[in-house]
C-alpha cells in the first residue's frame, strides 16, 4: 500500500512540474475620452454632494445657478444640489 501511495505522489509531483508558458503582453495606450464639458470653467472644483474632484475626474452634468456654472460628476449629484443649493453654497 505504501508503494502505491509513493508512486501516486511521484506521478502527481512530476505532472505538476510542467514548463511555464510565457505570455506576451502588448503595451496599449489609454487616452481619456474627449468630453467638451471638461473644457469649461466652473465655479466649483469639487462636486458639492459627493466631494469628488471634478478637475481630476471630469464632469458629466452641469447647472447654472445665480449666473455661475457648477459642474457635477453625475445627474444624481446635480439633483441633490438643486434641492437645497444655498446649503451647499454656504458650506463652500
């Protein structure tokens, strides 16, 4: 019985020692998508609701409030701002 276990162990050990395959990785370049909203000047640098840095991560929605343009990362953040804009502007 011991011989069978030793033989099985040897076969399994030998089968697991196959050569490593080399995987070639091609280098790709990543370009940020062009978003014309990111080129505009905003009165805020950070999304009022979620506190995301819109200068770094970009803008997906905007609102003009009292003559100033504000940028937001999403429609949800813009909608939350519009519920009580004075609250967010006071904490600015």
